[in-house]
């Protein structure tokens, strides 16, 4: 029974080795000489003046959710395009209905002002 699961076990071990060995080698072999310049803030050039847990405008989240929503819906077009000849006219009309619903949703969010920043 162990022989049947040996390829799976080998795959897991190789995956762990590929993930763990470079990190361990980097930790062991890399020079570790921190100084004040390396430990100073580097993103904006000055010390943080606000709490990192400050409130973020909800429009950022709204645009991100809308992007993910429409991006995922557009991803359905790729498998449809691959099998278009096999599904025939029914599949073509079904995708036209899907795209019509997608366009109606996009126009609705545009008219509601979900894409405006002001």
C-alpha cells in the first residue's frame, strides 16, 4: 500500500525541499550586519506620523471589488472561446445573454457613480 502513495509522498517532500531549503540557506549564509540606515523607514523617507490602522476610504474597496467581479466574469470568456465550435449556436446565444447581463451591470454601476472618485 505504501508503494501506491510513494509518488505523492515524494512530490510533497520535493515541494517542501524547494520551499524550505532556499530560505534556510539564505538565513544561514546571508550576512547579517544591521545598522541605523538599514533599520530606518524606507518607503516614504520619514517616520510614520499616523497609526497604521487608520481608516481607508470605502471607494478603494468598492473599486477593488468591482474589478475582481468583472475580471472573474471576463475570465469565463476564455473557456467559451475554446469550445465555441463544439457548443454551437446555443452556446453562442447563451454567451451573448451572459455578456448582455454583464453590460447591464456595468452600466448600472457607472450610472450609480461607483466608478467616480469625486
